[in-house]
C-alpha cells in the first residue's frame, strides 16, 4: 500500500510543466539564431547598418536614371522617394514593439501580426526573399565587375580575364564571413562598408564637379522616339526603387538593440535611422544631380565609367565599391540565414550546431555565386522582377500594415499620408517592371551566359 501511495504521489512525466521546457528550448534556439542571438547593439550600429543596407552600388546609376527622368520629374521623384521611405521606415521602427511584452524581430513577424500567421508569411516572405537574395546575386556581379575594372585599368596590357573568375575571387571572402554568427559579429565589416559607400559616392560627384560641365552637354531625352522615352522613364523609376532597398533588414537590425519599458529600442534605433538618412541624402542627391549636370544625357549607367580619368582615382573608387558590396552582401544575407536556420531547427527539428550553420551558409554563398556567374546580366532582370518586391516592401507595405493595425480615423492626416504612399507605391510597382521588361527585350541579344 505504501509503495502504491508513493507511486501515486510521484508526479507522472506528463504532469511536469512542459511550458517551461518549451520556453527554455525556444530561448536556446533564439540565442543561437542570427537575428536574436545578440541584443547589445548601440544606436550607432543601427546608423551604419542602415547606411550599408540603403546606399548600394545603385547610387552610381542615379545620374543615368536622371537622364531618362529629366530635371523636373527626376528631382521630384528622388526627393519624394527619400521622404516616403523615411516615413515608412519610421512606421516599421514604431511597430517593432507595438505588442506589449513582445518584439517583432523580423519583417514576416510584422506581417503575421497584421494579416495572421499564414497569410502574413505568404505576403512578406516571398517579397523579402526576392529582395535579399536578388541583391546578393547582383552584388556578386557588381563586385566581380568592379574587380575586373580595377584589373583592366591597372594593367591595360595584361591578358584579358573573364568576368567569371573575378566573381569567384569576389565570392572567396564570403565563404569565411558568412560564418559570422549574427549581425553584431559583422559590425566592423558593416562599418567599413558604410564608410566606403560615402567615400565612393563623394569621389563620384566631386570628381565629376572637378571635371567640369562637358562641351555640348545636352539634357534632351535620350530616346529618339516618344515611345522609347516613356519606356526609359518607367525603367528609371525601377532604378530609383532599387536604390531604396534597406527596409528589408530594418526590423532585423532593430532586433539587435536592447530594449526595456523605460527605454524601448525604437529610441536608439530612430536616432540611428536619422543619421543614416542624412548620409543617404549626402550620397544620393549630389551624385544624381551633379553627375547629370556634368554629363547630361551622355552619362553612362555607372558614373565611374563616365569619369575615365584620373585613372588612379577611378581605381580607388572601384576598390571602395568592392569593400562596400562585401559588407552589404553579408547584411542582406543575414536575414536569409535566419530564415533557413529557423526552418531547419524549428520546423524540421535539426539540432542547432556549427555543422548545420556551416553547410547551409556555404551552400547559399555558392548558389548566389553560381547564379551570378551564369547570369552576369542579372541586374537587368532584377529591374523587372525586383519591381514587384522592392516597391511593396519599401514604399507601401508598411503603410498597409499600419492601417490594418492602428486603424487611423478616416480622412485624418495619418490616413491620408498612408493612402498617398500606397497609391504612389502601387504605381511604382506596376510601372517600373514595364520599363524593366522592355529593357530586357531590347538588350536580350547582348546577354551572354557565363560571360
């Protein structure tokens, strides 16, 4: 009887609170995942991470976009894009901790809070992946082309080397850097990238200004026909949209900042964003406006090509581009790593380990390198496909989520501001890819696999 009573008194295994074990397991996984693994970042981390994410090598094509947009529309679109994206970025920073006691550390978690568990994933994840993986592939090609440009300028009489090999050289450091565990562990790389982006942007507009306004410069439309002008205009809209792609990593950056009820993470994050957007303005507007003023409609799609001389300065600028896109690649890859590792550990029940991380990240770098080598014209494709993803995630998806969650009063200032952003963003999403598609059709004969 005593044995029976003792047996009955002992708690059964299923009576042990499982929630505690589940919480411990969840915390262990969160501490291992790249986005939530470290939460000790400072506001200046947010500043240079956002600069690295926002100011891409696409800034060098802004004068070319201006040549298709013209002075009036081009300036208005540049300023509007800066204002709208700053506003939508503020919304995302505010919504990071809108649920008391919970942090929305990832873009798709914000989507799930607004649209539900499944629909939120379906809406956000495909668009975010197109942006992040697409940018990484473009940066593989951009890095390779910049290395090739340095080689050709520094050694004009040397043997010609295919772009494929330069892409492979550029990919080499990523096979090492990809194994940095989280955002804070790539802070030095990101800081270097942010400094480089400001440096090569300054070289681009300052060297252009020093060169002086070119003889017989013209600001007339590049296209010889009105139809061609319209399509070029639409394609330029897509290029401007591509220049503002940083929203896809904003919540993930904010997740690295510590937060408490007394000092929520949005305070240091917003300070970092303001600094970042000042730097963005210092990069984008001088390059776009000075570059277009100096070269007019004869400006190349990369302003460094238009500069030509002094050769040593163009070499330095291209080296800065290489360093910047190394950091940018890692910044956009980190949320992708987080998605892959979360799925493997949480859904497929793989054990968190260095081996798992090593395999997944190595495969990802190899895959983006292979696609970049196979499709060295991938940037042209992205102007079409990317338009469907860059415009929503940056220009109007945060506004839709804001309306769905906060439900501002109809016809209030907030209501109007959000609907204006949604309308302009939708127009950009529809019109940008049209120009991109036409550009692909016109230049299809020039596209070469494994160039």
